[in-house]
C-alpha cells in the first residue's frame, strides 16, 4: 500500500481541485438524470471547456458531487524523473524502483498521458474517472483504445474477456471496452471500463477505476453519463 501511495502522490497536487463549472453540455438534459434512467448518474456539472476544472479537447458531464482536478503532466513527469533518479542512486532499494515504475504507469499508458481525474469520494464511492489525452495522429479510436488497454498488461498483470463496442454521442464516434484485469501479485481480478474518441487536438481516453467490483458497478452510471454527454467543441 505504501508503494501505491507514492504513485498516487505523483498525480495528487499536480493541479488545483475545483468544482465543475455547472454549465450543461448540449443535449445533457436527455438521459442525464437518474430520475429518468437509473443506469445514468444525476448530473453535477460539466468539464472540458475553457475555464472549467479541467480544460480538455472534449466536454462531458460529471456525476453529482464528483469533483474534478486537472493533472499537470509536466510536474508529474518531473516527480517520476525524481523517483527514477533516486532508484538509480540506490539500486538495492527495490521499493523506490517499483514506486518509480508505478508512478510512471499512472502518468502514461500507451499512447496517452493523464490529464484530469474526477474523484468519486465526495459522492460516497472509492474510485475515479480519469481522463487521458494524446498527440494528434492517424490512429482511429479503436487503435488508441487497444494501445491503452494492452499497455496495462505485464508479466504479473493479465487482461481477459475484452469486449469492444462502437458508440455515437452527439455526433462523436467512439469505441468502448469492458475487460477483466487480473493481478498475480494481489491474486485478484477487477472489472475495468474505458472509452476513446479522436478529436482534432488528439485522442482522448476516459477510464473508470474503482476499489473493487462493487465500487465499479456503483460508479458505472457516472461513466455512462460521461459517455452520453461527450462532445467535441
């Protein structure tokens, strides 16, 4: 747990937490309230636009009471470099080496870099919706998402039951994936969910992370809200 905490600290504090701007995304009123559809969380605000908690290539609604915080990638990368330097200076300290690797994996995954984290804790859940962004290129959403998912696999982490599906939201075409992540070290499996879209400013990945499968299921309505209100300005 101490090593994991180091990884989290790399991203924590790299941006200033802020409340969502409270502006509705176009079409957000359709299916954005749990009163209308229990599979979709009640809307709490919108992020992505200029002046919001996280300025992104896309905008989307976040669930009620969830809070968004931008991640300063440059600052986080500097912290990762510092951990790697400490690890190189003391090669016998495996804890520092593992911490550096974990921190780097929390900052970069496949073709994208962490840009924003939306925390579910204020709403009573233990988890988050993390937003990742990348540089413009020729890859489509499916290729970007496959690169994101496969980058998580390692000698001690296996990925199974991957189910990819296309979706369309407000004129935006994207790809979603549900899969099972198994850690040999922790000897446990966890459900995962992510989606990807491609914008003129580069690819964007939204990934849902939770403490366990119970938390994952409880937070799926927030993920569905984000997907249904996803827009490219």
